[in-house]
C-alpha cells in the first residue's frame, strides 16, 4: 500500500478500501456495472472519481461520495461497446478526461454532460492511455503505433516553446522530444475562469507532437530571474513592512482554549491548516468553497472555520504521566491528508482527519517520540526520532520496528527524506546532522553545525532540516543560523547569521517553490530570504500583524509555508494565535532580491537595527 489509505478495484468489479492496520479491507462495494475500474482523486484530494469497463464493453465514469461509498454522479458520453478498459485522468480540480472510441473526451467535474471530444488528428488507440502533467497544461496520449502524442493548451504551448528554445548539455540528455506547437484549447488553461460558457470552453481539434530519438546539441542555460536587469539598475533597499496596511494578515478564529502553538502545517492540498497546541490538542481550520473563494484554498480574504466533526470530539494526544508543557510535540501528515500521526510526550496516536477518531496508538514512552516523518514511497513506513537520540524505522502495518539508527548524542529534532538521493537526514539537539541510506539504513555522513563566532547555543536547541525541491540541497535551521548543505556529503554552502537585535531564530521553512526562506525570530519579526543566496530581502515587523499590547510579549514559535502559494505563510504564536500573512495584491511578492548576488564570499545586508550576514 502506497498511501495511508488505499482504495482499489479488482477485475471482479469489487472496490475495497484499507486503513493502516492489518485488519483487512474496511470497505467492500461494487463498482458500477461490476466493471474493471481505475480510481483517482482530484488534485486537492477532495473528490474521488472512478472509470471502468465491464466484460460487455459498457463503461462508467462516476464521482463517489467517499464517506458513504455511494455514487454521487454519473457522467454521460462514454461508448457502449468499448474495446479494452477506458483510461481516465483528472486535472486542475475541475476537469475529467477519458480515452474512448479512438478519441479523448472531456467533462467538467460539476456537469455530467460531455464537454468536448477530440481525435488528436487521428491515430489513437481504441481506448488510449492518457495522463495530464501536474499543471494540467500538457496531456500525453498513446497511439496505435506504440507512440505518444503530446497535446497542449495555450500555457502548454508557451512551455514547450520555452523548452524548445533552450539548449541542454548533450552529455546529460541522450535523446530529445521534438515539440511543434500543438493546441488543446481553453478547457484546461491555467487561467481558465469558472464562469466561462460551454461554448468558450469547447476544445478544438488538437495537433500532434511527434516524439523522436533525434539527438541534438544542447547547452544548459539557467533561467533568468524576472525583471533582474530592472531590479539591479535601481538602488536596492531592504523592504521593511511595519504597518498593517503594508501586507495582508488574518488571525484564524478560535473558540478553544488558547495555548502555545507547538507545531503548525498546511495540509498538502492547501485547503486547511493544522496546529498542535502545547496542551496536546489539535486544531484544524478549513476554508469554505464559495463565490468569494472558488478554490477553497487558504486566503486572507476570507476567514476559515475551526472545524470539528459532528461528534464534537477533539484530536487529543496521549500525555501519559508527562507534563504537556515539558513534552516535545511532533506530528506528520499522510500524503492524501487523510491521517495525522502525532505525539505529545506520550504514546504516538494515529488520527482520522475527517472524523478526528483515534485509529490506533503505539510506542508508549520511555523513550518518547520527538519527531515523525512518513517515508515518501510508503506511508506505512515511519521514521520516528526519539528522546533517547535514536531513530526507529517503524512499519505501522505489521506493528514492528524494522531497525534502530544510532548516531546522535541528544534527542532527535528533525528528519527529512530525499526521494532523489534515497537518504534520510536527521538532526538533533546535539547540533549534528546525519545522513542515512534508505536502502540498508547505514550512516553515510555526519557533521556538526558551525556555531557563529560570538554566539552561544542553548544546551538543547532544536535543529530542523528540510530538503529543497531539488531534493539535494538541505536547509538546516538552528537558533543561531540558517545554513544550506549539499547532501549526501553535507558540504556547507552558505550560512545566514541574524543580527543580535532579532534574537534567536525560532523556526524557518522553504516557500513551496524553494525560492524563498521564511524565518521567524523571537523578537516577533519574520525575515524573507532569497534561498539561493541566503540574503535578506524583506523584513515583516510584528507591528505589521500583531495588535499593540505592550503588557504581553507575543512572538512566533513555528512557521509554515503554503504548499501552493509561494508568497503565503502561516505563523503559530506563543499566545495560541495562528496567523496567515500575504503580500499586498499590488505587490505580489515580498520585496526584491539584492543586486550582485553571486555568492562570492561574505556579504552583509544592512537592516534598520543591525545587520544580517550571509556567508559562504
């Protein structure tokens, strides 16, 4: 099983669903027409669809009410005598596409009638395989001569032309895909409006893109930063945000007991925010989908709802005999946002995110869990950092510790997997980083952080780690510094040391595109660094988002980046408040990067009350 919850259909037309435990399938119901069926979620994980064909050749494309196991709507337009099993895919949380009757057929998810069909200039299989790219602007479809056609909308054409205009190092690319400006039409455009008419959304015939093995000479060209020439021609100045009118911020509504926010994360879909308070209680905020917010994504333009199931139960961690205030809270979300694994000094709990029910508890202390991370390829495998400095590789499905890793001297405070390198990087309160192979779990490298001159670290200061999108560069966060390492050898490439007036760093995270790093400080401010250079380009002062209350010292303990918007982040505060913060719409981003960012040697960026240093 590759996710925390699996839903599959067998060739006998039965659909089954499994949870983490080893107790067999929890759901067993019939696919429409007892067909051999594929299932897929929408990109945000909020809607479930299936498409299948039975032995008589009848095909069914439906949306499910997942909680009830019932068909919610059935889409019209599939052939009655399909050859082979009809393949389908979803895109942009709005469209469905299926390969049927030598064509590609399209539906709007909210309309059961066929939206459009195209033959892609012919040559398709009777039931061709189809697949959208992540952005939904390219569509691959199989042909009857064992080839592949690539269809594109306007945004896809621009992407393909950009790729075609660049050259790549021939030593890195053995063969090239030759692309010739095809067209899908506006049905899946990245800027398609929900309100467009059916006529406007009808897809015209698509042109073919040939795939060949024609090797060509290419040179690796780094993309230029937008407006780079314009920015560097100006006299650069650090962007200082001090007034509420200079940014958009929203404190999330909360009628539960206000306790310090210990952990904070957006769901992978970007539709909700989950917080773990110091009293071991989880809080989940969801944004409603309506006319003001058609996507249902997190936004400062509309307040979310503090969500609770009808039962009224709270997701509360086991605390055993531990004082929650002294515990080290930790949690991790499954990839499909269905489950959260969490601990607050006691046993580890697995919660259902829809019902808030506790599915299971395991690993009673001592030692207590201090950090949790799901294996990226198998959500049944969990890396568990412990209070005793060990790391346990645990298989939830069989309730068994596969191996125990030992290399740190103090408790584990961070874990991060790299899909590309097949490694696990751990960090501890001993200010040490360790690299472990996920194949045999041997230690490959280890290195202690270099504490900047004149700075002293607390005895148990947390060190957090997070991989860049490239899965090779590693962000290490410590109260004294931000550092970028290259895995797996752990070569330190750059180091950022905050000005002393900012106080210690409390937390930091990459933006979702890994272009920025958001850094929270104990004095209440948030810094925005350019990730490639670790140079400060914007500082958001507490006066910009916190109400004036001189009798109460409030500052962010945790910071989380929105998974779909690189300019939005959330803060969890010492007073129990959770804020999301965005730049003004007119600005669109947090400041501009300083000029001369070649990273050649130490540099100092002057601030208002001191200096931040970026060193190499």
